[in-house]
C-alpha cells in the first residue's frame, strides 16, 4: 500500500510539473508573438537610394519575415577575393536587419562569405508613416513599384561567357568541363550583362589560366583573358 501511494504521489508530481511547463511555454509563445508584432511590415520590396554611389547599381531588394529584414544589393569590387576566386566585377551582397517599431537596425552577426569591400549600409533606417521612404543621417531610400520577374538563366555557360556572383554562389556553372577563371578584359564587368544581371569579372575557360604576375616563359598562351605574356626584362616573362 505504501509503495502504491508513493508511486501515485510521484505521478501527481510529474503531472503537476508538466502542466506548469506547458503553461510557461504557452506564455512564452504569447510573449514572443507580441514581440514579433512590434515592428512595421512595410519593408519588403524594391528600393532606390540617394545619394548615388558609383560602386553600387542603385537598387536594393528587401525581404521581410516577421521582424527579420534582409537587404540585397550589387557592389563593384576590384581585385577582390571571393569563394576561392580573385575578381574585378560585381558581386551580390546581403545584410540582415532587425525591425523594431518604425526602424531597422543591423543584426550583430552578418554573413561573411564574399562580403563587399565598402562595408556600407546605414546603422539604422526609419520608415516613414506612409511606407514610401526610409531615412537615416546619410541616405534616403525610396520605395519603387514591384520589380519584374528575374531574367531566366541557361543551365550552364558556354565557353567564354561571363559568370554572375550571386549571394549564394557563382552561376550558372560552366558547360562541358570548362572552368571558371578570372577575366581581366572588360567584357565581363558590365553592370547589366547578357542575361540581365551584373557580371562578376569571371568567364568560363578551357582550363585554368595564369593570373596577373604569373611566370609564363613556358606557357606563352596560357595567361588569363585580358592578359598576355610579356618580357619584363630581368624579371623574366610574366602575364600582364
């Protein structure tokens, strides 16, 4: 009988704890939900910004999930290291913000892979009551009509065509076993390329090529596009 009562008390105790935990979790969910609602929901869309800066294409794409806001833009970089490649061209950048009330504030941790060289985005933006502008001390964002659908891309890039440095990686892949290499010519640096996106300064080549400054005395024809093997005198032959 004593063992039965002890077992019964133990079950009651565990049931009581389970009820308390459930109540606390429910309260926590309501509290978190209240927090997530304490922000404006009008950030998503396409924005332009002023003053203009030559190293940016001029548009911002903003997405919003509850109070989490992500901003995407294209930045021009020079001799920049990105995902194992050196490039001079355009790369897509992402920065994350936390929305609170009328404001968005940069999140403490940011994506580090292939980040831009300018270290640029405001420390805080404040949305206007009508949702058509956002302001800070250094720039103004203006809401634009919805952007058209993104241009379609081929499944792979033919030899010599220019790659795109999307935030999630370079693309499309090169066709038929060709390899992505730095292109020092100006043909792959357009802010609006063949497929409707900024170009990364990289192109698909038959094989790995010799970069700027590489010794080419035994590989006269193997310098990367835009370079040639030149006699540098006492320094020997180098791609330049």
